[in-house]
C-alpha cells in the first residue's frame, strides 16, 4: 500500500535534468501536458509547470536552470560607506 502511495506522488514530478535539450524536455511523455511556455526569445525560453510554481529556463535550447521562480539577481550591491 505504501509503495502505491509513493508511486502516485512521484508521478506529479516534471522530469528534467540540467543540460537536456528543449526538445527532449517537451517530448517526455509526463511533461507534454504539464508545462506551458511563459516567455520566448531568439535564444531563451521559460516554461512553467501547470500544477505548481516551478520554472524551467532554457538558453540556446539547453536547460540551464530550474527553480520556484526565485532567481538570483545578476548584480550584488554592497554598501561600501561603512
């Protein structure tokens, strides 16, 4: 009974790995209906999982980052007036 429960929980996960291509990501059977395109440009694409707040970032058609929508800023400002 426990195995059945754990198996059903795992089925909700979007399968991905850093470095996979965008085509592999979209062709994965479990992902096909569970993600949608949020933003696209010539070199970047962002997908969001429909079931929960999780984002997948592709650059040049390669998965480079996945997170819950919290990205580090590109610049870190330091207070140097101490």
